C-alpha cells in the first residue's frame, strides 16, 4: 500500500513535465506552408490550384496571384492539382526547423491529345443540293425585326401589355408634375388645343376607334 501511494505521488509530480514535453513535441511538428504556384516554363502565376493534404481530406486553393497558405504536420504530403497541369506531390521533410516554411511550386503543362476527327463532304453534288433545298433555314434578323415592328402588332402590344415599373413610375411622376404645374389655377381644356385635334384626326385615320372584333390585333382595317 505504501509503495502504491509513493508511485501515485511520483506520477503526479512528473505528469506536468511529461505533458509539457508532449505539447512541445506536438507544437514542433506543426508547420505552416506558404508559397506560390507558378508554371515551370514561363514562371507565370497559376490561380485556383487545389492544395490537399494527402489522407486528411483538407486543403486550400491558391488565389488569383497563385499565393496559398496551409497548415500541416511535418512529414505530410501535399498534392497540387489544377486543370491543364500535371499533378505534383510534395512531401514535407520531417526535419524542417521552425514552424514556418516558404516555397515555390512549379507545375508542368498537361497536354491532352484529342482523337482525330475527319470531316467529309457530301459524296455527290446532287446529294448536297437535295440536302440544301430541304433544309429548314430560319428567318434572318431583318425578317424577324420586320415582323416585330409591324404597326398593328406594336399597337396591340401597347394596348394590352401592362406598363412595367419604370413606365408606371414615369407616368406617376409626370402626372404629379402636371398637377403641381397647374396648382392654384384651372388647367387648360384640350378641346381648344390644335395639337390634340391633330392627334385625334391621325388616330381616326388609323382606325383606332373601329370595332376591335374585326381585327386580329384589336384594330379594324
């Protein structure tokens, strides 16, 4: 019993020193790797390079200037991957002094060879003429613009299409400005306005006041 108590006392005395030594060893094994990824031929910075710690499912990505920073353990392996470049692995030496290390990682272009594509024409001129005549050619931009700018279609759209937020705001502000302009006085009557009569006559000639059921777009012709 006396030996057991002595062992417990000795363990309690030396435990803080052992814990401190383990913490110092753990702290010394951590290292922060900072660097830049560049091309091996022209020393150009490579952005968006994935830097992963092998076997630990964690990593980082280099920024637009190719600069990166990652925390790992001494002895770990860093894997550098990017689209268009060959994968590069770097094993952190376990004997590196300190807890910070700077590096420049050079990457080599990865050439991708596509299969050969052979473009063949039509076997005969008759088959080409037949395929050309039977092909469905869409309307060109001029024809599409001409159809979209027809007067009947524009009047129909202006009549039935509700105003958007910008147009509604403009109409509201114009009405407010008109009410403020004639504040305290009687607004003029358009019956004596020659411009209003000219607009009325033009609308009458266009047929804006005809029965809407006689037209495809809501106006008679």
